[in-house]
C-alpha cells in the first residue's frame, strides 16, 4: 500500500479559548489561526470535539457550521452573531510574523 504526501507543514499557531453561555447552553470554544487556511480559523467545540473551518464571512453565507458545531436552533442567532464578531477581530496577519 502506498500513499503520497499532499503537504507536511509545521508552523506556530495562534490560539484563543472562549467560554460563554446562552439561557440554556454553554459554549467552550477554541479558535486556532494558521496562515495555511487563507484567513480562516479552525473553530473547535470543546464539549463535543466538533470543528469547523470558518471566517467571519462564512457565518452569514453558509450555515453548515451550525451542524458542524452542533449548535441548537434556538441559539443559532446568538452564536452566529458572536462568531461573526469574534472571527473578524480574532487574529491579524501581523500576529503571525
């Protein structure tokens, strides 16, 4: 059995951990930023270990992150507002230099 490396890259990642709560749910999220993903962050739900690769623009254009992070329908508006704001200010490209 053979395989081909598509890439093998190492770099220092920027990370941020945020916890917040809505009326019925708590969210423990980890954000990881890498130059590798063209301005997108890996958003990881620490409760269910589900992740999505997102930018602030993705939040309003595609709702696949709702399923990926298993956000209950009652919290979608709150979490999408939080993510859009957080992802737009999370990391700057200068932070990686």
